[in-house]
DNA sequence: CTGTTAGCGCTTTCAT
DNA sequence: ATGAAAGCGCTAACAG
């Protein structure tokens, strides 16, 4: 019988002394373990483990004793071992095209904030919009057993096999900014209409009546939706829509200077809502170069909280932070999936700001 | 005798059937392990392990067999278990004030490139220049057993206990950009003098003879050193130093516009070397707003490869990338320390560009 | 409330 | 070239 044989051999080995040598002979690298604490205090290691995890099932007295000794020995939990045992890493993997783009670093900040609150570590990988790097990252995250994945896919990605594989063997996935229809994986994107509506409304409530809108090429949905949000707010407050107030930039930078000149001619303008950062920056820069202080004359609201705007013109305020919030929401969504709370997308409205859209497929 | 007793209990338990229930009862989450491969092929798991690690001590035939089966079962190594066993994670921890600052994201790219080449994963943590977050991160990295640390300390950090603790129980540390004198921990910083010298020389070799230098407050060493690098290049090429060519900005942005106006008056200027990005940006913006095309008249060289510069004025070129390179060098330094190759700082010149300085303390 | 035992999945001796 | 066994450090089920 297999077990008997095995055990007898085991027994003999131990009786006559093992001939095996331990893996780590060098003593220098020896970090204290729960067993060291256990030995010193003559308390079983399982109790030590419980104490260190603040289990209610160990007396206050021994808990204090153990904690004190742990501190004294400079004990630091070996997360690796713990993770292996529980098959949970409390880590979220984030895949991002590039961290240097402000939009993404804001999303990451949002993710980190929510992640840490929920007891998760956040690890980040950049794809530089390269499919191969993305596949490599997903594979690394899988074999490192991150509990879930937040991903904005690379521009090269058209095939989702690596993600389906992660979904099957790894854990839940939430897409952000660049939506993908993968079974049971929510996608979260910016609601351009709503965010625009809010920004415009903000200016209206500040008392602006003649609001110019910096837009872009209308073939791009993003600009179209933002324009409609702007219109919608105007309508709500019975402010007449004037098409000549919508400035459509093609070459954002050069057109920005043109925008500035136009504004200077339109004496009655009292507000700008920009949905085109590049154009806005060069317009404002032009105005400043010509000694025109914007805050005095015009209220400016931008779409993103891009620091370039802040560097160039502090008066350019942003009333919403859909990027940061996208991070927090994507992350809490993922945590819910990881912890099997099984939130239905319909029920998400509680944690959702209207500037964002969540879709499940 | 302890062992005997222990073993007999073990034996009995197994003879009469264990009453223990396995940890993971749910079958859904069952990823294939080496034991699964082992069982299917009737080859011992140790051999499977060897094969998967491409050990020379297993025959080509069985290796192929095992690799094929692994592929077939969709086997993915459990890095956690492997790391626990070998007590090596092949991971480098990077601590950075904030990833959104272009300088740091460039450094990170450099680190990642070198890290991946050397077989290391790179995990990043942001401190937002907050000491508490830094301590938390170091502690997380320690308990996650990253093999080494690359860190640009937070502005609040004056006490290094957490780092000394990591050094003692974790692994080597390399500081970048913000140097710290910690025993055996190299610091790598930009050599402002050399980088400036090179930038200026670049303009001289392009044929410029009247080069203006955008600088900042001379009390700050960074600007002083950069100015001296500029002087040094001029001297080498016997170009007279003219103090009136050094523009010192206090309020970088406003002074930038002033700079632009000064340049317009100095008709003979044919080059600008800027060591002050903010001033340069607003100067160039002013010139552009007034319809002056810079490339035609003046060669411009900047210190950093900041994308803001690129957005605003493509003709503003950067001849060196000390930031990216700082990442690659810091990382290769760290890997050498991790792998105990024990490089002496003196020998580093081979991998060092002159724009960087490595110090050991 | 505490101790005993097993085992997470892998690597690495040692023995054959 | 392969197999047997041990063990990395932790947690958890079970028994008292």
C-alpha cells in the first residue's frame, strides 16, 4: 500500500537522521519566521500566525506577547508563502498603454487609491501600444497570480485570446477607456455628453450667458458628443444656441491662435468651455502673450485636468475629473468581481458618476 | 521520541483515512500543476520541473514529451511557489515621487527596458512625495520580497530607517535623481555640467557663434552647474563669453516672455541653449504668437526631452536623454548588486554616459 | 483558546 | 537520466 510504504521510509529517514542538507546554509540571509517566534515563546506557530493576523480566536495576553516578540525580532511576514497558501495575492494588475500620458496616470492614481483602501496592492505594466508586450504582461500577471486585471488594451490588439485565457485561469477583467466586448467583463468609458453638459452648466451657474465652445473635427464622436452636451445645457437654461460660438479646430494648435483672435473680436464673450485641450492651450498662450489677463474677462472651463493646462494657465479650471474617477470606479468594480459580490451593472449607479459609462457584455 | 511519535500519528492518520478536507474544494479554480503533468505521463514531478526549466539533466525525448503535454494542458508556472522555494522573485521595486512627471516616466521606461532584458519584472509605487506612503511601499516591497530597490526619495524623507531596514533584510538599494548617503548604496544623478557642455557644443558644431543661454536663479546649483557647462564649451571653441547672453529667470514663465523680447532686439543671435524649460516654453510661445518662425533664424536646444516642449515647438530639440539613461544605468547597477557581481563604482565608466554621475557611499 | 497536522506548488538534494 | 523525499513559510481544518 502506497501510503504505508511511503511513511515507513519517511520514518526510517528521520530515525537515522536525514542525510539531506538544508537549502540555505548561509545564515546571513535568515529572516525571522513565525517558527522563530514560536520557538522562543514556546507557543505553537499556528497560534503565532493567528495572533499576527489578529484573529479573535487568540487571547489578548498571548497576542500581545507574540506581537511584542515579533516587533523585537524584526519579523516581517513572508507574503509569498502566505499568498501561496491562500492562493490569493491581494494584488491587482493594471495594464496601460503608457504611464506618461496624463490621462492614464490620473486613472492609475484613482485605481491606487481605491485599491489600497480595499487592501490591494497595485502593479502596473506599460504596453506602449504594442501587442506583444501586452501578451507578455498578461502572462506575467497570470503566473504571478494577480487577483484581477484592469486593462486599457493596446491599439494593436484585435485578438483577445490572451485575455480570455487570463479570464479562464486567472481572474476577472475590467476594461477601462478602451472598451472591449468580452463575456462578463465590464468596460468603463467616459460619458462625453454628460461631462460636457456638466462643464457648460457650471459656467452657466457662474452667470455666463455667452459661452464659446472649443471643439474639434465633428467626424470624431468624442467631439460630437461633447458638443451635444454643451447644447443640452444651454437648452436647459433657455440660452439661445449660436452656431458661431462653436469653434471647430482641425489643426488644434494653429487653430487655437485663430480662436483667440476670434474671441478678442467678440466683445460680449463671458465664458469658454473647451473640449479640445491643445487648442485651448495655444489660444490662452496667445492671449497671455498679448497681455490679456483671462480671469478678469472670461471664465474658462476645460475638459480634462491636464497639468499642461495648469502650467500654462491656472485660471483654466476643470470641474470634473472623469479620468481619476474612472480609476476608482474601475477598481472598485474589479474588487467586487474578485470578492464575488457579484454586483449587477444595473446596480452600479450608486457608485457611478454620470460622467462615466459602464457596459457589461 | 518526538519524531517517532509524530510519524506514527501521521501514519495512522493516513491509514485510517484523513479527516482533513482540502483547502480548495471547488474544482473550477484548478490550474494544472507539475503534478498533473507528472501523473498523466507517469514521470516524476521533479523531472517535469527540470524539463520545464530546461535543465540539461533530462533527455531530449522526455523533455519534448513534457513540454508538449504542458502546452496541451495549458500549464502556467506558479511563480509564487517557485519564488517561495528559491527565495528569489526576479522582481525589482521602483519607488518614484509621481509617475506623471515626465522626467520620472522616462526614468521608469529606462528601468523597465534594462530590467526586462535582465529577466526581471518591474513594479512601481508612487509616494506623491509623502513619507508615510514611502514607508508603506518599502514595507510592502520587503514583505513581497522584491530582489532590490530603486528609489527617488520623497521630499519629506529625512530619516532612513525604513531603507536601512530594507537594506538589511531585503536587498540592495540604488538611489536615483535624489541622492542619499547610505552605506553601500550608490546614488545616480544627472551631471548638469557635462550635459550642458554637450548641448552647447552641439550648437557650436552646427555653426552657431552667438548663443544665448536660458538659465535660472544662480543660487540653485543645478542652474549654476549648467551655466558653467555652457561656458566650458564656449571656451573650448574660443568663443568669447558674454555675460549679457546669460538670461537668468526668476519667475520662469513671465521672464520667458521677457527673454523673447530681448532676443528680438539682439539681431545677431543664432542659437539658444535652454536649461530652463518653463522659460523656454513661454519664450517660444511668445515668438510664435507674433509670427516669428524660430527654426529659420535660431537653433534651439533644450535640456530635457520634455514632451511639453515637443508639443509647443518641434524645433526645440534635445540632444541628450539623461533621464531615460538614468533608468537603464540605475537598473543595471542594481541588477549587478542583486547578482553579487560586485561592480566597483570606478569600473562603471563603461556603461556610463558622461551626463550622469554615480556615487557610492 | 491552543496545539497538531497537512499541504499550497515548486525546486533541489541525494540516491539509484 | 530519473525518482524519492524534503521543505520554502505560511494558513486552516480539526481536535481537544
